[in-house]
C-alpha cells in the first residue's frame, strides 16, 4: 500500500460501496461538523482574488506569522513538488520513514540520502544540503525535540524542510517562529488533516518573505469555495475546542481496542491522530479486517519498515466499536 485512503480500490475488491468502508488508513480528523457555506453564483462565475488575501489574513492570525510568509498551493503535495523544483542541484537527506511524496519530489534521485531516524538520527548531513523531517513523524506519530538536530543543520548551513502537518491534534510545539531567524527554513502545512477536509485541497509553505517570493505559485490554484471553506473553519474556535476534546476521547478508545485485542507485539507511543502497531500476523489481520469492511494502512512501503507494521487512524466511537468486534473475532 503506497498511500492510505484508497477505499475505492478495496471496495471494488470486496464488492461493496466505498461508503461502506470504515477507513482507518486515512488520518483525517474524525470530527467534521456540517459546513455553513452557501455556494453562490459569484463563486462559480468570477475568478478568485489571485492573492487570496482574506484567507492569508486568516492563516496569518491563526498561525502567528505574516501574510508575506505564506504561499498557498492546491494541497500540501503540490506545495512539496513546487518547492523541490528549486532544489535541483542539492543533495537531499530524508529522515525516514516519512511521507513517500518527498522522495518522488526530488528530481535527481541520485542526490537522495536516507537517514534511518530510528537508529542514526544524528548523522551529520553534507554542508549546504537539503534536509527533510516530518514532525510528528509518519507512520509512527513520534514528536521529536529538534533542538539538537536543528543545531547540526545550522552548523552545516542546511536548507531545512520541516513538515508539521500532524502537529495540531495534540497542540505540540511548532518551529514556525524560527522562519524569522533562520532564512533556510521552510515549513510544510497541510490543512487536510486537522481541519477534516480531504476533498478541499489546500496546503501551504511558511518561510521568510524572500523565499516565498521566489516560489512559483500558479494563478487561481485554489477554488473560491475551497478558500472560503478553510477561511471559515480556521476562524471557528468551537471546531478547535471540540476537535481537541474528541481527539483525546477517541484516541483512548482506539488504544483500548488495540491493547485489549492482544494481537500486537508492540503498540507505539503516538503524538498525533494515528497509532502504529507490530504483529507477525499483520497480513492476516489486515485481510480479516477487510472482510469486515475495515481498511487499515500497511507500512511495508515505508523505508526501514515491513508489512509486519500497521497504522490505525483515530476515528469515532462507532468505528472503534466495530474495530473492537472485528479484532475479537480474529483467530
């Protein structure tokens, strides 16, 4: 499995509708209240403001950065690919395992060096290279204190790409403020995960004004509806509060279901909205759950992991109850 959320493929395989699949492979916020946006003629007929100034103003306030430090893209993956077009001749160090699109985005694959962050995290990168770190990480959801690594990166004059897309579930410390002090820092931000909008493709790069101005962002790369939706959701304090409350409750439910099953030799500590587990019977567990219309993420496509590892996203109580029953019936 190269990516989560491929419910359409697996629904076709087991002969059901995609809406019947409980998707534990997709780490999207389980809280998604009804939206309150009226689709108007203006949204359909008129071109959006190419600067997306209203949305940038909202992002600026929410994330405590300047509007000039924000570049918007049609999803975080698009942001990653556009950013890496500017790193053509640089050696790229990937702290793996990590989101697979980073490797794809590097144009010259011979320039890639993979660092196993489970074993050799403090290897010193080459001077002037690009380093990529996802924090909290995927698929294990570990949040790292980056002080020591950041000192190494500064010493080596590295360009730092830091992906903080999973940070908000547990209100962890961001390094966004460092873009004011380290000119070679880029923060990747997906709004899909915490703000529960997989179908609304908006991602961002946060960096200093000079770096942002060098990025080539396509005109009108966001729809008027997408921009309006995210603007509204970022301003919704109730969404933030309820998400945090439900995340804590639902994560405890998921962890209980996994522990009580006694099927896993290891359940990894998690600092986000997904949990990685290990079992010698992971293949059988995956297939068994699929017969119950439950899809989980296999981890064999991640560097330094095998399909003995599975990743479960935090879902709602109803989904966790069904997972509990399905795991109980495994033999």
